[in-house]
C-alpha cells in the first residue's frame, strides 16, 4: 500500500507530494480535475514575498459597509450570503486589531522567508524552463497621501525585513513606459518573482513527480471512511475505493467536507477572485504592477496581460459575476494603461482558501494520528507551496520542521 495519500492537486498538494517523494516516501496524489485547475490556475502569478499584510487591518471596519454596498468595489459579499458568512466575517474583523495584524504578518513572514530557496530547489530538480522572471514589483498609488495613509502596512513589511524603494516624479516616470504614472506615487518591492503560468508550473512539478515513480489518480474523493478514529479508506464518486495508511488533505476550498468526514471543523471560506487575460494588449510591462489604489494586479504572463484581483465572499462554486473582472479592466484602462488596445479577454473566477486570521493551516489533524492538513493558504498559496510541502513532509517523516509550526495549528484560536 502507498504510504501517504495526498488529496488535492493544486500547488499545495503537488508540492507536498513532491517533497514526500524526495524523502523516499511512496506517495499517491489524488486530483479530481486537471492538475492546478482551480485556485492555482489563474492567480496573479507572483511569488509575493512581502505581501504579508492581511486584508483585515485597522480601518477595515470603516470601509466594510461601503464595500458591501458597492457590488463593484474591491470586496463584495454576494447578496443573500451574508448570514452564512457572518461568523467567519466577525472572526476576520476581530483579526484586524493592530496587535493581531502584527502577529499575522510575522506568521506569514516566517513562511515567505523560505520561499526563494524552496522554490529554487523544486524548479531545479524538476528542470522547469522559462517559468519565471526574477522580478521586482511596482506598487502604485494615485497620490502620495494614499501611500502615507497606508504607512502602517509598509512599517509591518519593514519589521519583517522587507524594504521597498520609494519613487515619484521623474524617477517614477521612467520605470514603465506604458504606465500612466502622472501624479502617482510608486514603490519598488524587491526579491519577488513572477511566473509565466502558475498552472504550467504546477503541472510540470506533477510531471516530475510521476517521472520519478509517483502515482497520480484522477478521481474525486466523495467520502473518507474511518475506523478506530483514523481514516482507513477513501471512497470515490465513481464507486471505487482505496485503502490508506497516512493522509494529507490539501483540497483547497473544498477541504471542509473532507475534514467533516473525520470530525474536524475549521473556519475555511472561499474568497473568490477574478482575472482577465488580454492577448495582444498593446501594453508591455517589464515587471508586475500592483495598483494599490485599485486593489488589483497586472502581471505579464504567457497568455498576455493578466489583470487580476478583487475579493468576493460567496458560496463555494458560485455562478461567476464576470462584471467584477470587467471593472478591473476598465479601471486599468482609465488609471494605468491609456494604450490598452482591448478590454476583452479570457475571464476566470477562482477561490482563495481563506482562514479568518489569514494564516494557513499546516499541521497534524487534531486527534487523528495519521492525517495532516495543508490548507487555507489564502492570498499566498503559490508563494508558500514548496515551503508548505517541505514542512508537511518533515512532520510525516519525523524530522524537525524548519519553521515553528505553532501559529499554523488546526486547533488554534482563529479569534
Ligand atoms: C485572483 C487571485 C490572485 C492570487 N494571486 C496570488 C499570487 O500572486 N501569489 C500567490 O502566492 N497566491 C495567489 N493567490 C492565491 C493562490 O492562488 C492560492 O492560495 C493557491 O492556488 C491555493 O492552492 P491550493 O493547492 O491550496 O488550492 P487549489 O489550487 O484550489 O487546489 C485544490 C485542489 O484540490 C482538488 N480537490 C478538491 N476536492 C477534491 C476531492 N474531493 N477529490 C479530489 N480532488 C479534490 C481541486 O480540484 C483542486 O485542484 C491568488 C488567488 C486568487 C483567486
């Protein structure tokens, strides 16, 4: 029997399977759809080292009513979904207090600190070519006052060792020739990388896993059966089943039902985002542009210019509201790219697996001795994939993990 079964073939599950395999553990990866076909498919494609400041921060309470009432604003709640989302939302807001925000930044920073090295390792072993650019990222504010009002966030990043270079006037004007920087204020954040295609990255890592003898099963787990309080078998929607020895649940936003099967509840919510990929956009960027005043990101990817972001709190697997993607493109044309040739492109919705304290869950399943969780990576799953994989594999193989995992325990207080 395979020693470890991993459920979920997004960036987190694939990196976990690969890390286990590299430790000599026989591993089965189960994915119901294409590898990297969900949240991992269409994100902003960034190894976003210093993007550690949570959305819930001081001041969010004042902004929330305006956001909720504006269906085209940066954060929206689907009409009718508020009562279901409320318990999660209250926890999320309680995490916006300054001391919590500092703890959360530190918790995320401890993980992103390993991202460069851990990524280098997997890219090298899997020999993936042309997958990233060693990139700085340009943050843009419409006005310097907006940046000054956001100094709290920049101080938190600096406290974790992430510094940025401020740019304005003539110095900013020359940085990206296709971007309207008139009157704006910019910062360059260093050490980031942008991927040309995060799904290809994940698929190629998965291919490497199979080349080395790992098994990938294309099937949907419908139910985890336990005996003597530990999972012993996974059942599939086609009626088949498979015995398991050790289990890792890395099923992104869909982990909740599987966790219920083994008696575990964690406050995991899908925070949906959108993108439009515009081929032949007429805009050439040498680095990603994070439009801080608009709350979205513009990344050059294989399929063109990707304009992505926004947060929509809605049920799992909702009907997409692609108006949210269109709003981003309209804002981008109006405020950033006067030369944008087209406003149409391929649109996508994806769900960030989000905990109310923005920290992932990486650790043993409470009270179950053969199961580990790797879920809830929120806005930073691509960045943290290889690091999470190594941490989970260290726990399973009995080595001491490179990071103190206490802040990411499943049985922590989510506030
Ligand atoms: C708009 C947007 C922009 C983002 N930008 C960035 C960014 O620039 N940088 C960054 O680091 N992160 C970013 N993120 C976040 C990142 O995309 C996610 O954190 C990450 O992809 C989560 O990976 P995952 O493997 O946990 O989940 P997923 O990629 O969703 O993978 C989970 C997998 O589990 C499978 N699965 C679920 N249930 C079952 C089952 N029962 N049986 C079998 N398989 C199952 C699913 O099919 C899926 O493939 C962004 C997200 C969004 C939405």
